[in-house]
């Protein structure tokens, strides 16, 4: 077998080239090749210096994902790194593309590093629930200083080469990769330059303030609550600072790495990492289905959602026409977009010129005659079927042939909306999440007649505007909001039975949710749900349990934060929820009226009932084909509902707990509820458990 690493000679300089496309990942064969070619270069007397580079489009971009979670075959990366450090001839790593993770750690084995201006370096392991485990946490703070190293390692973000050069990670920026690196190396040879080994000195370590580690710990505890990896990253860099030798620090890095490997958080984060890519694959829609080009967009309604949706397009340079019914509403909507951009500019994350550029792409109008040439139109008006149908009939008249007609509805029937047009194949749901310019999720909804081309177009559009797009089927609430119903229902029932809103919220917050269901309700506003329930109650099934608790709260004009009171009380101008004795009274009265004897409700019960309600509904959604795969649900919950990433989404979490155990509890709650249909175990869960399987084995 030919090695994926070759040795070329450029005069006196040996160039070791990694040829493992597409990203020169560090497979076992690459590690072996790196060692073998180095030995050859050092044995060849005509070679005086060595350049290490990647062939193709990048330097070594990182570990080999095929080896993830498996023991590393010899030689391991630390052994390879050591052999390069010990090379009697100077070694220069030449970086282009990206040097990430193990790639950058390999570059640290060289005595010098050069990079082309457009390349990037980074240690992204934290994003996979890990830390850089081949000396990255020990060598980076030596070359870049502790603070820069902590920033890079805990964020996992890539750093552009010019910044890396300023930080000391890269010694020189070269315009042309191989010629530049060879010339640099030749100068070292000619000048008989020293061969500095990063591991052999403390470098910039002692410039650090010892208090910085605790500062970072506190920051990361807030930013990534309950997440182990960033904390271990900090401890590993601290070990570099405190250890009396490089080897001692390296051993601590290894121990902390091992701890993360054992943690279920790692598997959850890897699940989400690959899930982000997986959800883009739609069975039956291959590369042969070309997405339509979106060169121009139109939005109907420039309210909370319409304005945010428009910004997504403006941000990537796509002109947007927004349509409103009155000049007032139009001015208000455009004003909000402008002030959002201006706030970003104030924080220094945008220039004033960029603000004007983006606003310049926005065309506010009052007439349908002015939107007909858009490639996609997204309707974002009130959640009312009659209004939406009227608008779609109008769009059918004015939009050019082949335009995508999309609705941002969060619950309504896409097929019924499509029925208002003569082109249902062009109609699709594009459900954005609030705030639409910030939230990463885009839940695309396929109607019965939506064409493959339309689906391919909105999936592709998602990618283009920086969203993670998931495809859902058409049902009340699609994937995300449909699952939210049983979650909210259990939260209310728990309070009726004996818990307080703050108990439920605390348990969910501690689990890792951004906030609990009651705080979330107060933030979103309670009046919309009240309005919906009034309609639902007209046809409420006989004997089905109904909690009137939220209605009692709303009847007092308590609609949440915007009225200063809801499930909680809010002090003037504050968004901090405070438990309210009035609410406690309402709760007790409501329980008495409903004939419910209040009891002690444990935290465990709160957690199980809220989360397993999600899981059971998720399984039903899978059975019905509303979600393509379990991972689509997990991605929806992580990116649309702030489900903790380190728990991998509700379906992954159920597997983690053990689906058999989850089923046992669902059955117990089914019995406890007196056989309520909502707790009837999903047939899919019963089937998977009977086969000894989990959601991870279910392919849809
Ligand atoms: P909103 O009330 O903030 O905005 C609606 C806008 O539509 C208003 O500016 C209104 O003037 C305009 N409008 C009403 N009728 C119109 C018409 N016939 N022609 C043109 N403009 C018209 O509402 P929103 O929160 O932005 O919600 C819009 C849609 O997005 C709804 O379908 C809602 O279910 C969905 N949605 C909302 C959220 C959310 O969190 N707010 C999240 C996801 C989806």
C-alpha cells in the first residue's frame, strides 16, 4: 500500500507532504507516514532542513473522524510529535487551509511555523466535548500566552493566520506556501539557526496572572452551564502553568482528556455535531434535484418575525422587499431592523457603512405589484388561517412562475394554505424561531404536494443564510411546537398536583434548559395560548383532563413580562421572575376546584414527566414520519428550543438513560394518570425496547 505521506526534495530542503484527501486527516497511515518520511529525510545527507505541509486544499485539518471513540493505533500522535521535536534537522510546518486540532498540535512539533495569509488555526475539540489531547493545552499557552490559549481552547474558534502570527503561534506569513516555506527553511539552514522545541521552555507561561483560571472558570460556568469540556480545558491549561515539568502537565492533560472521553456529554456533543450535517440529507432528494437560485426575497408582514427573517437575507447580501398593510406598520418594522443593526454597530461588531449597505438592500412597500419578481416570498402575518389563505391567493396572482411561496406559520396546516393557490407544488413552510435573526434553527415544512425542487430550495436557502435546516412533515405544530404541547401540559399538571412554577422551572434549568416552561411562557406572553385554548375548549374531548390554571392567571390580565405579571411577578423594568403569593393562592384554589389533593412532588418526577412527555411525543412523530430521523428531533430541540447540547437532544437523552427504563417510567405515568391517552407509550418505543434497541438504531 502506498503511504499517504511523501518526501520531495527542493534543493537542500526535504518537503514532507501529507496526501490524504479531502482534509489530510491524521489517520493511522498518515501518522506512520509522517514518522517514516521524517526518518528518511534525516537519513539523507543531501537534505539539510525539512518542511512539513499538506497537499491539496489544506494542511492537516484534524483527527480522522473514522477513529473517533476508538483507541488510537500506533504510532499515537504524541509519539509522532516527539519524533519531529527531536529531529536533528530544522523542521518548518507550512500551513494553508486550516490547521485544526491534531493538525495544529502536529504543527507545534515543528521548530518553526509559517502560514499563508488566508489560512486558519484552531483547537476545536471543546465543540465535541473534548480537549486537545496531544499536547495542545500545554504548547499553545507557551507560544501564545495563557489568556489567548484559554480563549482559543474554550471557544474552539478558528483564528486567521495574521492574528495567529501576532499571537506568536505562527513565525512568518508567506505568500506562496511551498516556495515560501522552503526559502524560510533554507535561511535557517544557512544561518545555522537554533531548533527551538516548544515543550522545552516555559515560553510565555510566566506572564500569566494566576487569577485568570478562576475568572475563566466562572465565565464558562455561565456561558456553558453544566458543560464539563470547557472546565477541563481550563484545568489542562492551568496544569501547563503550574506543573514543574512539561511531562507533568502533559500527564494531567491526558487524565483530563480521559475524564471527558468517559463522560456521556462527549457522545451527546458528537451526536449533535454529526447531526447538524445529517439533517441536511433528505431521502429521495439527491444531488440530481437542483435547488432554485434565490437572488431576491420578499416578506409579507414586517412584525416580530418578518423583520428578523428579512435580516437573515440582508446579512448575506440578498435584496429583500417587505410588504405591510399600512405605512405606520411598515415604518415601525423597518425602524426595528435599523435599530437592531445600529445596536450591533454600537457594540463594534459592524461598521456604520455595513449598516447602510444592509439597509440599502431593503425595499419597504405597500403594494403586491412590487414583489412579483422575487424568487421566494415568505409570509409572516398573524397566525390566522383565513388571513393566510387570502394572502396566498393574492401571491398566486402576482408572483412570477416558479417562485417559492413560503409561510412562517408555527402551527397551521400547510396543505390548507397551499389550497388557496393553483401551484401547491411551490408552497412550503419555513418556520423560523424567535428572534429570527439569531436562532439557528429553520424548520422547513413539507406539504403533501410540495415538490422536491421546492424542498431542495428551502433546505439550501437555510444553509446560505447560516441556519441549520430540518425538514418536518405537516401536522399541528410540526416537530417542535407539537412536542411542546405535552411538555407544557405536564408542567401545568405538576403544578396542579403539588409543585410550584418555580420548582418546575428550577428542575428544568438545572437540567440545562435556558429557562423553565413557566418563565418561558411569561417571556413569550400568555395571551396567545389563552386565545388558542378558548377555541380548543369548544371541542374538548369528554373526560380528557384539562388544566384551567393558566386561564385563571390570564383572567387577571396577567400575560407575562409585558404586563409585569404572569406566572411570576416582575418588578418595574425588571425581567427577573419572582415567585408571587397571589399565584400560589390561585394554584391552591384551582387544585381544590379541580378536586385534586395536593401532594409532595419530587424533582425526579418533575424531570421525568417533562422530558419523557417530549420523548413519547417525539416517538409518535417518528412513527408518523413527521420527523425523518431521531436526530432531526434532537437538532430541532437543541437549536430551536435551547435543549442542552451536552445532553444531545431529547431522543439521544432517552437512549442515554436507557430506552427500557424510559418506557418503564412512561408506563408508570400512564397508570398514574388513570390511563390518559397522552401517556400511552408510543408503539415505536415498545417495539425498539422489545428488540433491545434504542433510537440510535432507528433509521426511519
Ligand atoms: P406580529 O404581530 O409581530 O407581526 C405580524 C405583522 O404582519 C404585523 O406587522 C402586521 O401589521 C402584519 N400584517 C398583518 N396582516 C397583514 C397583511 N394582510 N398583509 C401584510 N402584513 C400584514 O406577529 P409575529 O410574531 O411576527 O408572527 C408572524 C407569524 O410568525 C405567525 O404566523 C406566527 O405564528 C409565526 N411565528 C411567530 C413566532 C414568535 O415567536 N413570534 C415564532 C415562530 C413563528
